[in-house]
């Protein structure tokens, strides 16, 4: 069976979501956070929400914006200016 670039991208995204959810769930279970702000593309937020399970109860805000390449300082500033952190 031949995989197209689209198939590979889809599978990569599914694995990414699964990994993020696993890490968030573990961190939540360890008491590392009690509030969570999701910052991602609108589509990715939707995918995360579907998979988060009980961890979704800690989501206090969603920012449908892709800031993946923003420097950490810029992300913190962006969230602070909007009083999300």
C-alpha cells in the first residue's frame, strides 16, 4: 500500500495529538497544573478537546492562533496581555 503525503501528514498529526494529550494527562495526574490554556490552530484545539478526557475540565481558555514558531517570551507576553496567565 502506498501512502500519500496527505496520509503521512494526517498520521503524524494524530500521533502528535496523542502525545500531547498523554503528556498533559500525566502532568495533570501529577498535580503539575490545575488550569490549562490551549493555544493552537482552531482545528488542532478541536482535536485536542476530543481526546483530552477529564483533563479538558481544566481548560480555562482557548486561543485559536498558531503561535508554534513564536519565541517563548512572546507567547508569555501575548497570554499575559490577554490576562490568560
